[in-house]
C-alpha cells in the first residue's frame, strides 16, 4: 500500500452504510470498491473523449434545423 495516496471523502450516511454492507458481503474494503468505481468512471470518460475525437470533424446540425427537418418529414 506504499504507492497509494490518502484522501478524505465524505459520503451521505445511507451511501456509507450501503458501502459498509457491500464491503462486508464481498470481503473487500470500501477503499477498493471506491477505487474500482472511480476507475470505471474514468474509463467511461476516456471512451467519451475518444468518441468525440472520432466525430469532431463531422458536420454539425443546429437544433432549429433538426426540428424544421423533422416537421417537414412529418415526424413531429
């Protein structure tokens, strides 16, 4: 655990209780579960950024144009 950094986080009491119960049931620490959840969230962010980079050269359409087109095609 020498490579880890310490941080103080505050949980809603109900969330903390749920974490404690899940930690006990899964024989894992709250810290391990929080680390995994943060990794998943960061991985999702990375996927979103990759998708944005792949699509940033696509032509955009304004909301107004989209609504007009939907109306013209009888969709709304």
